[in-house]
C-alpha cells in the first residue's frame, strides 16, 4: 500500500516492529504519542493533526502491546472516519481481541471496511506462539497483493500448525471454553501484579487487555535501560520501553504463573531497598 516516501502513522507506545515494517516497505513512520494519564488511549484529534498529503496508513493495535490499553468504540470509530475522510488505510492489529478484561472488542472494519486491513492470528488467544499462523481481511486488491508477496517470500506454514488453527477456529465450543479459562487466569494474574506493585509504591497504568503492564521506572533509575539492568540484577527480567517508544517505563508480562509473579514482586521490593548506583 506504500510508495517510497509515503507516511504511516503509528501510535506510541507501539509494538517494536511497526515502524521498522514501514521503513522496510520504503515508508516513513510518523509517531503520535498517547499519554499514561489518559490510559494510553489515542486522541483522534492528535492523529488528525499528523495527517499530511503523504499519509497512506494508520496502524492501530487494540488491545495494545505493550500498554494493555483497550481503545473505546468511539475512539476507533473516529479513527475509521479519519481513514475514510482522508482516503488512507487503517491497519488494525487485533491479535489480542479475546484477551479483554474491561470494555469490549470493536473492529474499525465495521465502520470503514473499504479502508481497513484487519490482521489477526492464532498466537495469543489459542496459546500458539511460535506456530506462526496469521491471517488478514481487507479490500480485495490489498489482500491479493499481500498474497502475491507472501507466496514469493514464504512457502507456507507447516501442516500441523494449519490443522491446529483450523480446529481452534471451527471447534467453537472447545475454543471458547479455552479462551474463557485463559482470560480469567490472566485477569487474576493482572490483579495480583497490580495489587503487589501498588503495595510497594510502584506506579503502573491499569491495563484492560492483553497480558502486559508498563511500569514507571523512576524509583529505580533515571532511564528505563538502567532500570531494566538493575531489575535483572535483582532476578527479574523485564523489557526496557525504549524500542516501544515507552520511555521511562519497562514492560512486564504476566503470561507466567502466579507463583512466579509473587517471586517477582518480592524481588522488586528488595531492589527498591538497594540504593541505585
């Protein structure tokens, strides 16, 4: 969908690959920041101000990695209307659609189907990370071009992964039972982690979906990289927010056991007791 020099708006913080994918396709990523005090939910008017004559796409990811934000329906509708008004594509990454704890999933493709490319996959909802099954829905000419590129760059996903994904998408009773079980497990882990962080005086924006928390690193170090190094020394592996454009934060994942989360909270507390170098 891009010619060299075309612009793609990405909402920061973002999944690290988005701007690099834009550059790989010859485009120019244009960042629009979201704010922790607003729950990392984008302001459609800020997006409007970033639109130029070279804008060809806007990338939206809700629920979001790394923030866990779930964008309200009215925000997604407003972004879809911008795509219609200015004739660009809205690329909607909905990989975490089934992992929502507050709010509900809404696809902007319901508002602007002719301007929306919806991408999804089996990795998150069905715990199939590493199986590498994804799919997309959008205007025929875009999907046809995507298929042409894919057919010349990859042979195909492996057969076992294809059959497993088919089962997940068609055996609705079993897959919905699994999703409900997983969602409730993640909800408990999220609540345990947030309660524990608050109890030791650490700040994090409450996520409504996915399985990540962005933690304010100011109590540990002046920047997120040094904070991550200090936490690693304390025995907790976190991801610095630098490449997510989440400066002053690290990303925590609660896709682990409650026992491990409890150990991590103990190590956070001990790290706070040790003066920073």
